């Protein structure tokens, strides 16, 4: 039991960042960091899942126009968690995000659990984003009267279910090998490969690429809100909440996926020039900006088209214009969505390898995952492995499954970070805190309760996958990580 709750002091965590063989390049300022947050947040959630949240599906009750209240509810929950993240990020400017914070407060075992859990947020979340990117990319091609083969643009299960006309077409046209149709989402694989290559090249290049993507997608979203406002019909907002609070709560669990990303800023802590000041600014600013964007988009979208017309629609913002016969505007929205999801892919693909990097540096994963490229100074090996994992699953899975699993994993991580604030305030109350979470213990407890509530709104299938995933992680920890961790090696040397 003592080994399970080994803690790594904050001084040890920070000291590991100056070792030459494990040192990352500090190149990011507050603007780049904030744009990383916005780049991670604004993506598949607002461009794809917002339609399902409004109209509902077999696992979620429709919110209707009251979707805007769902966004506010989730923003409040994320706001509590963001304040907790900001304190840790300023105090422990180390790659690894919630994994690193848990190691300093809750011990090695919980650090492993949260590190393993974060794979659900970053890698699995990116699978959903890659699938969304593929959908909008194909919509964009159709706007230019170009046709991508249906059997190379969807996944096998969606084709089997015949979820839409394109899925039916994919099943009918796919070539067969021994009677089995070959159906893969090739665009999703290709975009992940490109993003992985960019990330291996360097953090400055990655941040610059992300900043360009963010500026373009924000311009497209402003276009949607401004132009779409002229086509709003107030009667579409009636009834405002067709399923009452039950619909609002159900949509909250789904659209939480749209808020995932502000914590990704903390994974770039070792590449920030002034992390103690800039990380809290970027985390909170990116969340506030995106909340205003989401409420405006949801209000205009449900005003342009009756909420139940978005059922089964993968590109709801484009559909709002298509229904008005404004095909060129729909094409422009698809163009913006491609940029939006590209920036999300980049930030999530940036975050996951850095969590692996930190875990390997602590000995919980093999040492090769903590190596830095001699020329580019990036964690190139875990970056490539993450890219292969995301691309392989994006080729064969569908977006709704991945979004729910990603959301439950992220909410669990938020709960542990909030708990870590309570623990560290008691264990080390005098440590310098460049940013202090206000209202302790009220704010951390509110974060725990709010995120726990959102977890309960998710379907049972997400819970089953979550439990199975954690069980696999525990097997790896007890068979490998516990005995080989850097802390365990230090204790062996001390005994000798």
C-alpha cells in the first residue's frame, strides 16, 4: 500500500525538466497558449455533435433550443475545473497535465490511473475529431462536384447499420474479399498522418500552424453567426425545451465533448516561456471565449432550422444553410470546419505524447518514450505511436461512440484534479502559488460535484467501456509500472 501512494515532490517534478536529455524547447507565449486552448476546444463538438444534442438520438434526449442552457451548464462545471487546473499549471509547470498533478498530490497509483485515463481524452477524443474532419472534408469535395468513394469515407459499423444514404452506398459499392466488404475511413487516416508529421518537426512550427487554423475557423464561425442571424425565425425556438430539464441534462453530457481542450494548454507547460503567468491566463481565457462562441452558434442554428430537423445530421451548421438553398454558404461552413477540426487534431496530438513522455520520464512507461529528437527537440517516438493508434481506430469506428468515451474519461480527470487541490492545500499550504484557486474548498468541491453529475448523464455503454479501459490500465501498472518507476528505483538505491 505504501508503494501505491508514493508521491513525487513538486521540486522533483520541476527538477526533471532541466535534464538535457529530457528538455523541451520553451517557445510559447500567452497568445500561442491561448490559441492552443481555443484550437483544442472549438472543433468537432460545435461543428458536428451540436446537431445530435439539439435533436437527440437513441442514447440522448433532445434539448431543442434549450441547448444554449446545456452549454452554460457545462461551462460552469468546466469553469470550476479550469480554476483548479490554473493553480496546478502555474505551480507545477511540467508536461503531463493532470497526470503530473496527481503524482504530486494523490500518489503514484492515482497518477497512473489518471495518466491512463487521459488517453481517453486525447487519443480517443482525437479519433472522434478525425472522423468529423473526414465528414466535412467529403462535404467540401461535394461542393466542388468531386466525389470521394463512399466505401473509403466511412467505417464498417456505420455502413452495416445503414445510418444514412452514404452508409448504404458504401455497403453497396465496397469491393469484397471472400465476401467481406472493404470499408475504411481513409481521409481520417491521412489527416492524422499529416498532423503527426507536423508535430514531429517542432513545437514552434506546430503552434504557428495551429494559430493560422484558429484564426480561419473563428472567422468562419463569426460568418455563420452574423449571416445566419438574418435567417433566424423566432418560431423555431418554440417549444424552447421540448423535453424539459431532462433534455438539457442529457445534451450536457454529450456537448461536454465540445469543451474538452482547455486543459490541453497545461500539457505544453514545459514549452511555455513564462508558465507561471501565462498558463492560467490561457486556460481561463480560452474557456471564456469559447463559451460565448458556443452560445451564439447554438442560438442561431436552432433559430434557422427547427431543432428536430437536425436528427442524424453530421454537419448541422452546413445543413442550416443547405435547407435555405444557400449551397455556397454551406460549402464555406464545410471549408471552415475542415480548418477547425484540423487545429483540434493538432492540439490533441500534441498533448497525448507529452503525457506519455512524462510517464516514461517517471519510469511508469518504457524509457524510449521519454527520448527527445536530437534535432527537433520533440518527443518523437510517442508522437508517432499516438498517430498510428489514432489513425488505425479512426478508420474503423464512428464518432458518437468515441465522443461519449472521451467525455467520461475527461470528466474523471477533472474530478481528480479538483481533489488534488484540496489535498495539496492541506499537505503543503505554504508553497508559493503564482495563481490561487479562489474559494477553496467551495470551488474544488463544486467541480467534483458538477463533473460527477455530468458523468451520470452519459449512457451506460460509455461507463462499460470506461471501466474496461481502466481495468486494462491497472493490469499494465501492476505488471510493469509499479516496480519499474523512478521512485521505486530511488528507494532501492537508498536501501542499498
